[in-house]
């Protein structure tokens, strides 16, 4: 209960918390190694058109092949990365791996390669003064046109939008697109949406469930009026997809269409889509 109140944390300090603290420090050290030793890898979840499910793009999602704990999902290590600042080298690794993959798919599949790759970044990354320049250099190195990359920022992350705005503006003037992730779960205000230099809204899965259809409809109208693209995420059932389509959503992502796939699985999907 004392969490967040300076000076009171020790009142409720228990041996369990001490152990948890040690584990976090330990995990941080392991994560540093993981980034350097190639233990991270990316899965790619298709982003599809409604209703025909044509693959329009993909979202890169990080995993950690931990030497003893097995595969670790991002929720187990991203909070540690955020707290320790390791998110900056982690994001650098993710960006390079993802852009390289897009270049590989483009070389192999040509026009059937995903048109756009969405990559998650942290508000912390945007506070790096050289971030936009690094992204530009990376795209140049792999010969990827900036409009083929969308950077996703989650709405529920703390971070000063003002401070990030300079970087967002620089990225967008390169042609890179910016997406506000998990919309409907966080603290975005209408003013922020209006003022923030973004191109796309990702409607969170919790809002795309049928009982919240009025919200999903309102968000779409809002996005349209601000000139923002939309992606409905977390689509799990045919009913949900049908409803979203009826409401006017044209782009979606979710287990109904495909789970996050390995690069090989994604490649097979592209090959079979091209053959069909
Ligand atoms: P996100 O960016 O909102 O990504 C979507 C998450 O929802 C993914 O979880 C995905 O596997 C999951 N998902 C996809 N379709 C469905 C569905 O139909 N139903 C449900 N229930 N879930 C679905 P994942 O991969 O565990 O990632 C969790 C979060 O971790 C991401 O949420 C994102 O915020 C963060 N994350 C993932 N990869 C990266 C990364 O490379 N860098 C950064 N900074 N954050 C990342
Ligand atoms: Mg995302
Ligand atoms: Mg999301
Ligand atoms: Mg989400």
C-alpha cells in the first residue's frame, strides 16, 4: 500500500520482497547478457485486411530464449528493461533484427512481402537524442523505405509526450509512421490525440469485444476525423471480426487470423498467399 510514497517502502519490506528485488537485479544482469549473446528473438504476427484476411503487414514481438527458464514473454522482462534502462539497447537490437527481416522478406518475396512492419518502442527510446538519426541510418543500411516502418508506442506507458514530440516529429519527417498502441486502456486524452504527432491508433483487444461495440464505433469515428489509420487488435472470434467489419474497421490483428509466427512460418504464409 505504501508503494510509490518515498521513504515508506521499508515499512512493509518483507523477506519475499527482498528476494524479489534480488531476482530483479539478477534478471537485469542476465538480460544484459541476453541482448549481447543473441538470446532474444522476434516473432511476427500478421496484420490483415477485413474481411478477406489478406496480409497487409506484421507486428514484431520480442521473446527471450532464457538458458534455464525457457521462453520468456515480454511481460516477464520488459518491466526490468524499462527500470534498468536496458530497454534502450534492447530496442536497438529489436529495430535492427526487424528491419533486417523485412529486407530479407522483400528480397525473397518481392511484392508479396509485408508492405509495413510495426515495431514496438518505449517512450524511453524517444528521449535518446540520436534515436531518429539511428533509425534513419538503419533504414538506409538495409534499403528499406521509411514508410514501410510503423513504430508503436503504448498508451499505458508513463512518459512525457512533450519530450518525445521532437523525436516523433523527426521520425515522421523521415516518413516513418507512428502508432498509438493499446488505445482505450490508458490515459490518452482527446487533446493529446489531437496534438500528438501520430498516424495510427491500435484499438486494444479489451475494447473490441462485442459488449463494447459502441466504444469501438466511437473510436473509429474519432480516428477518421483526426485522419488516423486504425487497427483492431486482439481479435479472437469470427463474431468479433464481423462486428468490427460492420462498424467500418478495415484492418485487424489477432489469434483468429494468426498467432505470432516464426520468420520461417511467416515466410510460408507469404508463399502460400502468393500461390492462392
Ligand atoms: P502489444 O504491442 O499490444 O502486442 C500485442 C500482444 O497481444 C502480443 O503479446 C500478442 O501476442 C498478443 N495478442 C495477439 N493477438 C491476440 C489475441 O487475439 N488475443 C490476445 N489475448 N492476445 C493477443 P506479447 O507478444 O506477449 O507482447 C506483449 C506486449 O509486450 C506487447 O503488447 C508490447 O507492448 C510489448 N512488446 C512486445 N514486443 C516488444 C518489443 O520488441 N519492444 C517493446 N518495447 N515492447 C514489446
Ligand atoms: Mg504493439
Ligand atoms: Mg497492443
Ligand atoms: Mg494489447
